[in-house]
C-alpha cells in the first residue's frame, strides 16, 4: 500500500513541476503586472505543495516547517507587490488626468 502512495505522490510531483513550467511561461509572457503576479503566486503555491509532498515521501518533518515559512514569506511578498502595483497604477492615472487638464488650459 505504501508503494502505491509513493507512486501517486511522485506522479503529483511531476504534475506540479509541469504547472510550475506553465506558470513560468505565463509570468514571462504576461501582458499585465497582475497576470505576472498571479503566475508567480501560483508557482509559489506549487513549490509549497511540492515541499509538503517531499516531506511525506522522505518522512522529514522539518520540510513541512520550511514549507510553512515559505508560505508566510510568499504571502507577505504578494501583499507588497500588490501594493506597489496599486500605487504605481494610481500615479499613472494621476499623471494622465494632469496631462489632460494641461492641454485644455492652453486654449
């Protein structure tokens, strides 16, 4: 029974590796920063799942601790990058509205 579980978990590891490759493609070809952020978030989630599966396969509990720390760091990184994106988007919108106001004042 344990051998079947190991085979299934190995298959899941290969599937997650495929998902990471697809996420990398999306992260590099994404047109919007939001697309790239979601792709990187998907990649980090897959890495966390892979770490947990490896923890089960190798019977090493410290890998689960590493996965939990990585999840916390990933969460904070997504919040920071989202905030940076929102601030830059708001500055861009403000610059566009100022540019429109300047052209109408010149007449």
